[in-house]
């Protein structure tokens, strides 16, 4: 039964196609020429592999076995003889031949185009039509030669070069490749056996290591690392000899891209096939996102890549992200981020709002491989998370690619271990940085901008003079500065800043931030005693994301304790008396509590300002207890409420209100505290009035 797809592979395209067919459950077999090729295919998860070079007659005999429905030739564009044999065998056996090709051309390097990607001119690139011509051209150029064309044609190239001591070769790390090098007279340190892919920077390292003055490469397209080789040569200011893709010169075959091959398998052979976006085809296959094709062959889901490009220049960009940028056809991002993206052919657009991008892509359906770039890492204080949700809602498959975060880079510059540092973001959001400084010895803060960084520095220095602050400015760029903030060193406007704040006293502070009565400025205003405060705070059951109302705050003793519990707790202190309001401000400023807001006025009138409480403490009601409870319950039916009562009448009123309003059962605890104060040589009892702690809701 003819139901198999026979793939002649050994290339990235062949592996991707095999992966798609395997995931789709389509019967297929992959034919590769070498044992090395077999290992690569097997490493990708392929099980059905045929190994060994086959002649045209052997291929025809294989195709006559009635197993194969169609043949896909995914061999290398330079494997002209292999493609001719496959095509001839298909004709003889009556099996359709599909040529899966890669686009190897690039206008960036075609003549003196004045490209913005490379400064390399046509004078520095010599184009030839075959390996013999390449050898002759290389022989005429002085200096060391780095061959980046593999081992297959090595003997022919070397035979045209008079001084083979000038030659260095980069080949696959296989016995066959090294054997071919030795047969051609290349030995020892002149052989560089490495498995790609290779970035521009890696190519530059090899060029400099060999002191090469010229490289040889094939016009092999993106998957062959062609652009990275030419860019490396350009940046190293050396020449490049390029062997043109022979298929572009002589072949009349109908060349198909990956998407076209898959569509033919669906439409002509009625196979149930999945496909991937063009971006994913050129990425590491572990990241390939599958998009289902219907029987009609139409795309069901588009794909978008959200990529962190690291801080500063491209040296801090991961290889995965670099590949995504190279294979993208359109790139979006904030203007300052997009301006850092160089060396790509994609169209660049300086906006990053997900909704706007979605609308743009709807209007421009010619773009199928979009990438949205973000500074640093997409997992750390990045807009990528919200954007991912928007794209998913719009029916996109989202691939998130991590980058190097500026926080990690600053930690590296300062010799810090990230596991010892707390990283917080004040970027575009309210953040109680001073609260975190009190709790953590080592802190990295991401401010919104330079002005925000200056504000944070002033706020911290006002609390504690001995705190150390270091600013990392424009990290990863040529203008990078790491400076300790002092009277002489300040942050310049317009710089991108991270702050490292070190508070040696944080480790010596109490694990739970509680206050003694004598640590609070009191005056003549009543204050909840520290023993009662401890139990009251316990009954409130505050969480880090709490929005806490302290109604009738007085000196602010409960507000202070709540604000000190966690930097993210939002505290709103309501008070109507002028002398109490003055004490509230003094106590808040004493402890630098930026997460504590003081509101002047009488409750419940002041409670309807749009803030919804999660927890409420009522320390004073001004005879409006019912109205206050009704208001907070209306604002949040699940609010947690705690009251302290000193009279039976108030206790009775509270419990009756809770019952009549259907708020469940009130939990009541009576607390009696007696302190012993030293008087001369004796300790005498000093009893505090009994207090009823009432709690409900939540």
C-alpha cells in the first residue's frame, strides 16, 4: 500500500518536515547518506531512518516497492548530483517528486547595496560558481584562509591552493569528515571539528583565532548560517569568497517552501498534516509550535514570538533569540528596544501594544513570522506577560523566549549571588522600596527611569544614612557605568538605571516588625497597647496583598504595625481629630512608611473614594458603628473586620449588628493584661483595662 512519504534529508528542513509528519501520525521514512546524519535524525526523535548513499537505480528500485506515495527531496542545495539522482528515480518509478528548498539569496549581500546590516562592500565579496573556481580565487588572496564549506569538496578546493599551510577548515565532528581532511593534506590544529549552528560572534572568534584574511562559504541561506558568516567577515574587515547556490543557476525544478510542501500533502494526497510557522522552522526544534491544518489546508492558529533581547548590545542576546530575529519577517517593540535590533532583514515597527500589533497583523497578512522584542528578560518585570494574554485571546500561539536580565548582569558586575538578593520592580508601578530595604539586606530595584531612581535614592537616604546604594547605568552598552551613589556621584538624566541597595542592619532587625509602646510618638491621644495590638494584628489575618483600613487611627499604632508587616500591604489611616492627624504624620515619617496613606475626615463619609478594603480595623467609630460596618461590607462583602471594645454596651451593639446583617458569627475574645513595674525594690502590678477583641467576615 502506497502510504509513506519518503524524505531525503540530512538538512534542517528535512528534520523539521520529519518532525511534523511524526507528530501528525503520517507514515514516513527518512533517508540520510551518513551515520552522522542518522545520529542527528535519531537525536531529533526520528525512528524510521534509512542510512547510506543510494544511486539513482537503487532509489528507483526502492520506490517500486509500493510503499511510497510521494518523495520529498530535502537535501542540501549544493547536493546537485543527489537531487538529480532522486528526480530521475522518481520519474522512472512513477512517484511524484517534490523539491523542498531553502531560500539562499539575500539582497543585503548582492552587490554594493549600501545595506544597513553590514558595511561589507561588493569589493570584499567574490562570487564564484563552483568549488574549483573558489580554490583559484582563494589562492590569489594573501593571508590565512578559513574554509566554512565542510569536508565533501575539500580535496578539490585544496588542489587549487599552492600553500596549504594557510588553510584552516571547519568541519563536522565525525570520523568521515576528519578522514577527508587528512586525505586532502589538512591535519592537526588546522582542523576545527565543531557542530553548528554558529552565531556571528562565534564566527568572529574563529576568524581571529586563525588570523584569517578570507573565508569561503556557500550561498546556503539562513539554515546554513550564511548571513552570520558574511556578517562576521564584514565586522572583522576580511574578504569572503561565496560559492553561489547551483540550483539558482541551472535547476528548473519547481522549488517549494515548507508551507507549500505541507499544503500539497494535504490537498493532493489528503494527508492529515500539521505545520509550523516559518519562524519556528528555523528555530531549535524543542521550541516548535504546531499549528493544525484543516483538510482544506488553511491555517488555524498564527504564532507570535515574544523575545527578551537582553540589556545593551547584541553581545547579551541569546542564540535562540538571535535565530528568531533572523527568521522574523516583522519585528515590533518599544522604540528604544527596536533601535537596538540590527543585522536583520525583518521590517521594524516601534510600537509594542499587543492590541495595536494584532490589528496591524490583521491588515497586513503578508507577515507570518512576527516577533515582539522586550528589553532584558520576558520573565522579569516585562510587558510580555500581559501581551501574551492578549495574543492568546486573539487566537495566537505564543512562544516566549528568555533573555539575559539587567538584574542578572548587575549582580554579575558586583560579584553578587542572585539567590542572596531580592529583586523588586518599581517600573511603572507603586512600590514601597523603603519597606523592602528595612526587610532585606541586599536588594536590586528596577526603577521606571533615571528620575524615579533619584527619587528612590533620596527616600532611602532620608531613612538611613549608612545604607549603601550602587547604580548600574546603561548596562551592557558602550556607555555602561557602575557607580556608588554619594555626594559626588549622581545619576544622569536619560540613562537606564538599576539600583543595588545594601542595608547591613536588615539582618539585625526583628524577624516580625513589631513596635513597643515607647517607640511610638503618642502625645495625648489614646493608643492601643502593644499586647492588645499583637492579638489584634493576629486576628486581622493580613496578607501581602491586603488593602487595610484603620478607622479611627489615633496615633496610628495599628496602622504602623500593619504597614511594617509587609512592604506590599496598602494601609489607609482614617482620622478626624487634628492632633491625632499630626501624630499620624509624625509616626509615618519616623518609619518612612510610603505604603501608609493618611485620610482626614469622618467615617463613613471618607470611605467611598474608590478604594476597596480587604481588611478593616475599627478603633473609633464616633457613634456611627452601624454606618461604618454597612459601608465597608457594601464595598467588599467578604471584608475581614476586627474591633476592640472596652464596654459591654459596645460589645452588645457589635454582636447584634453582625447577627442582624447576616455576617455570620462574631468571634469574641476578652483579653486582660497586667504589667509589673518596678517601684524601688519591688515590682507592682499595673493592670490594663480588659478589652474585647471582636472579629468577623473574611
